[in-house]
C-alpha cells in the first residue's frame, strides 16, 4: 500500500459517513416510521462506532505508538 493511498483512506471513510448523514433522513422519510431526530441520532451512532472501530484497529496493529 503506498503512502498516498494510506492517507486517502481516512478521507474516504469521512466522506462516506458524511454522505450517510445526508442520505439517511431521506431514506427513513420514505418509510415514515422514524422521526428525523432519531435518524440523526442513528447517523451519529454510526459515526461514533466507525471511529471507535478504526481507532481500536490502529491500537491493535500499532501498539508501539500508544
């Protein structure tokens, strides 16, 4: 894996989660089962979970940094 692609990966994850925040209310509005605040709460939980997963993978595979 080259240096550029390693630096590009976090940006891709960030853009995907931002896209998720934008598109999630539209998808749930079509179903009509959840309130808008619940959809944003779910999007926030998804971002927090993704951040924790990335952090823990980094800690597991590079413990000498921490």
